[in-house]
């Protein structure tokens, strides 16, 4: 297998084949990407270069991304589903070793290199720990919902529960490392703004991961209880069906007597398996936070009595009717057409259903002229009444 001569050669090749690599990464779980399909994105000589350089691996008529590039893409894009606790342990060891070298070194620039290693490893610990918790929760849910075999499902859930315990131990180990005597000496002598920020962020991520693991433990226990309950039920049903098919159900079981004496209720709710906090957890400092969250979720605590409102007065309950008389402009238009008068005279002399002041009559005149302009004839003559000049309007 050929190797890249420098980083520019690697980046140029990845850039030229980005469409193919993106397509193969999206289909990385199908295991059926053919050699001919890749030729739709790149030329054959470029494809052979990818295989020769180790970016792709060929197996007969199929090709796939090499493990190291696949792991790199998954890690950077945070889509890796594997729970890698060993990587966290490795970075914890790297922090301890770099701190030890820093305290023993006397040359400043070499001490600075060890400080950079500590910062880098601490950033990785926080990011990977929190990412592992997220992947763990997703894998637990996928195993419970998608695994058809009950035995395999139980085994996978138990393995994930062990992973949860491993992550919990690594979180505690990381916290002890930060608070250790030798580490405290390092943090006091080498503390700068960046290291202070990285340490604070690491503690926040560890706290968030620890709280998420409490919910993860509850979820795993609930899923395991459900699977075991369903598994026992399925096994019993299979056994009953086998005896029925062999016509031995009555002879080998007392099913008939059990059914006659049973007093079960239809649509009975499913059994629940509540999670009880362990004594060890209640003895920790953060147990109060868990109890307060449960109390808040259940809405427990002192409830203030709401004041009782006074009786509503009967005066507010009495209904009052207010009537308002509207002017029918359509009826006025019909009357004006048959009147033979000019519009202003007709509006002023019209028999309204209520008292209408002069200003409102002028408004009615304008409304009628605006609404039925095409049906009226507006002459060039004008007249004036009370400082109001108006055009002479007749039926059209």
C-alpha cells in the first residue's frame, strides 16, 4: 500500500473525491457499495489511487471506506455509536503523566509543552465522556426497540449497563485526578486563564454526564424488567400452545381450573417497576439535587391556598340591550332614483328612522355619491348651503 508524501497530497485527494467519499459515508452501513457505482463520481485512475493509498478497500466487486478514515469521519461528525471507555482511560493516564513531567521539568519551553498536553487531554476527556453518554442512551433505546431476539436483547442491555458503570467509574476517577494532591500542586503553579477555563468546562461536562447516567440507569432497569417480563410471558404462551397442539393441555396442566378461579380484570394496566434510589447514592452530596428534581416533577411541597373570590353582584349579571338604528343606503338610492330631485335635496329631506344632524347628512350624501357614482349623473352646476359647496347630482 502506498503512503502519502505530505498533508497537502492527502487533502488534495480528499478534496477531489469529496462527492464519492460523502456518498460512501452515508451508505457505510449498507455493505453493498459496488466498484461501478464509484465510477459515476470519479475516474477509474482516481479510484485506483484511493485504493492504492488505503483510503478505500476493495473486496471483489465491492469497495468500502478504510477503518481509520471511517473512524475519523465518525468522530469528527460525532456519529460514532461505539462506547469507547478505554479512550477516556487513556487520556486520564496522559494527563497524569504530563502533570508528573511538568512538575519534574526545569526548562520553561519543555514545561509549556507538557502543559499543552494536559489541556489537550482534558478537553478530550470532557468531550468524549459526554459523547459516550449520549451514544449509550441511543444504543440502549435502539437495542430495546429493534432487537427481535429476547435473549440477545437482554444480553445487549446488560452489556450497556456495564458500560454505564464503567463511564461512572471514569467520571469519579477524573474528579479524583483533578482534586489529587499532586494535581492540585500542578494547578496552583501552572494555572492560567485557558487552563482555568478548560478545568471549569470539564467539571460542567462531568456533572452533566453524571446526571444523565442517573436517567440512563433508570431506563436500563425499566427496559430489562419489561423484556424479562415479556420473555417469560412468551415462553409460557409457547409452552401452552405446544401442549394444545399435542392435545395434552388438559391432561398435563390445570389450566381449566385456573381459568375458572381467575378473577382478572379486562384491560388491566401493565405492571410498573419503579426505581428506588440506593443508600450509596443518598449518602452523596448531590443526592439532594435528585430529591429536589423528583419533588419538583411530582409537584410536592407546600402549596399556597388560593383566595376565594367574592360573590358576583347581581347588578353585573343583569343583561342590558342597546339598540342602534342604521341608515339603509341601498333603500335611499332606490328612493332617490324615483324621486326626481337632486341628490343633496333628497338627502336633506329624506325621512330617516332617527334624528340625523346636518353633518351626518352631508356624510350620507358623500357615501351615496361614492358608492353609486356610475349610476348617477354629476352635472357641472354647483350650489352652496351653510358654507358647503356641492355638485348637482341627478339620477342617471
